[in-house]
C-alpha cells in the first residue's frame, strides 16, 4: 500500500493491470451499493401509497409475517426489499385469489382472508 505521506512516490504499471484493478474496485462498489439498498427502510405512509392498502391490512400482514414491520424511532418502518417483493407478486396473487373465490363462492370475510393468505 502507498502511504499518503510519501508525496514523491512514482507508481509504474501497465494499462491492463490498472484496468483490472479498476474493474475489481467497480465490482466491489456495486456489491456494496446493492447490500446497502437491501436494508433501506421506508415509512408506513409510503408503503400504504405504494401498495394501495390500508393500515389494517399492513397490521394483518405484519401479524402473519407476510410483511414484517420494524419500530424505528417509535414509527413503523418496512424494508424496501419486502415491499418490492409484494409489488412483484401482488398481480398474480390477486388473479389467483379471484379465480378461487369464484369457484368456492366464499361469503364470509374470514374464509376470504384465509383464502388470500394461502395463495400469497
């Protein structure tokens, strides 16, 4: 390693070595950025807006561990990666639920909620 106090240091290298070192550094930065984005937390209002769901739905999803909630500073926060997972699967889930609900013709809310949880 070079010491920053060595102001008169000359480094001799080839373009290929410099290029491979830069590419390695760039890969490390990309991986660090991806890891940092996985832990991004968003507030409850943003989740409600993104998923178009009510607070009570978020509460039920938290109780069933479908969408875990984390208390930070006395406020509910959700992992962005969990919200994105639900966003990707919500169209398929609702389509599946509607088909099954038509077949069994559920009339009580408890049965419909159970049906939704089993298809999620």
